[in-house]
C-alpha cells in the first residue's frame, strides 16, 4: 500500500471557502503531506482564509489559473504531484447567466488542462469536486447517482462538461479519478452572496429578517 501514500497534493481553488477548509484540515492533521494551493484569487478567493497556516512548512501558495497550461505545467515539472483535488471553479448560477464564457473556460478547459498534466505525469489520483446541480431540477424525492445529467444553467452545464472530461480520461487513459457531487455547502469563509452568509451578515447589520424573506418571495 505504500505506493498509495500521497506526499504532495495540489489543491486548486484552495482560497475559496471549501478549498480553504480542506487545506486547514490537511495541513494540521497530516503534517507529512505537502500541500500546494493554486488559486486565481477571483472574487470568491481570499487568502485571509488561510492566514493562520500561511507560514506552515508543508503549505505553499501559488497564484495562477488552472486554465493556464504554462503555470500548471511548471507546477507538475518542478516536483512530483501525487494527487490533485480540484475545487477551482466559477460557481455562481446568476453570474454564469451573465457571462457563461468564463465558466466554460475555467470549469471545462481548466479541468482539461489539469487532467492532461495528471495523465502526462502519472499522478496517482485526480479528485473532481462537482455539484448536484448537474442533475437539473426535481419536483419530488431525490436524485440517484445513476440519474441522467440534465443541467439547466451555464454553470451546471460547465460542471457536467467537466465531469464528462474526467470520466473520459478514466475510460480512455485509465487516469485514476474520483468525482463527488456535493449539495448546498455552507460553512466558515463562505462568500457572502450565498444565502446563509447573506442572511447572517444582514442580521448582523440589523436588516430585519422578515424583509429579507419577503424579498425572496
């Protein structure tokens, strides 16, 4: 089992709220692992999320875009990457309606760039963070993993497209991959446009909850 040990993990989008929580956990619990955080630092990326661990010897931050073949290639060439955990994504439905091209570039092409590097450098694992929104809408019950993907927005379509690329690399090149479809994440460091931090921050600012609910109806 020794060859399954992951010594250097590339975390993309690690300055976002989920990615930064994952990095905090890994850096503190697994000091023997080296964590490289590649993040473009868009509106949702915030290095303050990682302030308390920025000087840890097993953590390194690199500012860059997963769709940038040059910087991704340099990271893989400069040292052995044992695993990639891909949190990096444009992830807001309304923003995807206004500017879908950015979502395709990051979520689809960026994932492709990472997969190519993983394939070429024989990385042990590619872990794709996806979303339940790839299934579309449901009126009753809940989705099963085997249900068809029916995305309804450019955001969810870009994540479904990324999943199909990940699957294709597994089928065609035997790239070791895992896909997870998370649902309604919330927690520390979340960008305040999301509903729970939006409600909390508005309540802190003494904006009445009733008016907030009425505004959503």
